[in-house]
């Protein structure tokens, strides 16, 4: 190992300008490790939901010294929207089930089959009415 002289400064990682809402600590990456890029982006979007991807990229670079792309930010934002939409659909289906209503069909095939069943039921009712009138 070479000795460090006064002329050669020690190599150090750049200090983040501002700590931000996500600080190093225990987590999936281990104690003392910095948060993942995804966690940084999600934390920033939670505080600034209307921020544009380029604004998020710039803020994360300034606050944490971490480089992310606008496409990555957009991808994370899309995932958040899908999770929220799925939660709303799940809540609606659960409320319908509690009221005794069947959940709305999900696929186009299920919707078509439901419509066909309803049309067939109406035809059968019409036939029963005709037969009873004899």
C-alpha cells in the first residue's frame, strides 16, 4: 500500500448537498447503505406529485448525487398509477361483493358471455310467457 502524501488528497465519495426524506439506514440493502434509486424517486414524487421527470432527475442529482434518467422516473410514476388503479378496482369489487352483487367482468370474453347469458334469459322468459298463454 502506498502512503498518502500531503500532495495527494484522499479519494472520497461526494457528499450529498441535502439529506432529503430518505436517509441511509436499515433496509433491503443493509444497514448504512444508501437508498435505492427507486426509493429516491418514489420519495421525491410523494412530496412533488406534479413534478416533471426532468425536474425529478435534476433534484435527485442535486440532493443525493445519484443519476437517474427521465425515462426511469416516468416508468416508476406509471407503476404507481397502476398500483393505485388496481387498489381502486379491488376496493370496488370488494364493496360489490359485500352488497351481494357480482364483480364486474374483467375480460372482453367475460363481458360477451355475460351479455349472451342475459339475452338468452330474456328469450327464455318470452318463450315461457308464450307457453303459459296457451
